[in-house]
C-alpha cells in the first residue's frame, strides 16, 4: 500500500514538473523579432556542432554530416528571416 502511494505521488509530481518545464521552455524562443530570429540562428548552429560531435564520437560519420547540414540549413533560414524582418523595419522607418 505504501509503495503504491509513493509511486502515484512520484508520477504526479513528475508530471507537474514536466508540464511547467515545457511551458517555460516554449516561452523562451522569441521569433517575432529580427533579434529573436538571429538568436535562434545562433542556437541552431550550436545544436549543429553538438549533434555532429556526438555522432562522430560514436562513429556515425554520415549521420553526423546529415544532421550538421540540417541544422545549418535551419540556421540559415532563421538568419534569412531575421534579415528580412530587419530590412522591412528599416525601410518602413526610412520611407515614412
């Protein structure tokens, strides 16, 4: 009986912790501004190196290259979006 109560309390507390953690983690990435896109781009480059290094460590060279390319592409996409947003805001202020 005591074991079941402890298991249910553990599961409930773990569920609460994970739900609150996921809510705060999703609020950290601000992609609405040019600055937010640039930050996301940098984070994606970090992820590219980390995953490639991890895969290389375990001897998965092809997978490392594939993941590095994917993350680099996502980084470039975010950087392009940030540049687009920054250019639009500058043009908007200059013309008005």
